[in-house]
């Protein structure tokens, strides 16, 4: 995952946590819920980016294995 995406996801989580705490401190249930939503949204995006990166890495590794086996003339 790009560093920029990771920073955005973390920032969204921190923003959500801050809203949740502010909502709790001011007895504003709506703001508290909005903060929870933002935090979960940031976590979900982070997980999605991590999974996508893992998938891209596995695909890259598989392509390299196929390419390497073709160079040896040992295709099966």
C-alpha cells in the first residue's frame, strides 16, 4: 500500500477517535456515533488496502515463478 493511502487511513481513524471522545465528553451521542463510524471506515479501508497489496504481491511472485521456470526450459 502506498504511504499516502496508509496515512489517509490512519488519519481517518484518528479523526474518528477524536470525534468519538468529543461526543462522549459533551454527551453528544450523534457525534460519538459519527466518530465510531469514521474510525471503522478508516480501519476497513486500511484492511482493504492491505489485502489488495498482499494479492498483488502473490500475483507478482506467481508471475516470477512462471517466468523463471520458462527460462530453464523446464516447463511442466
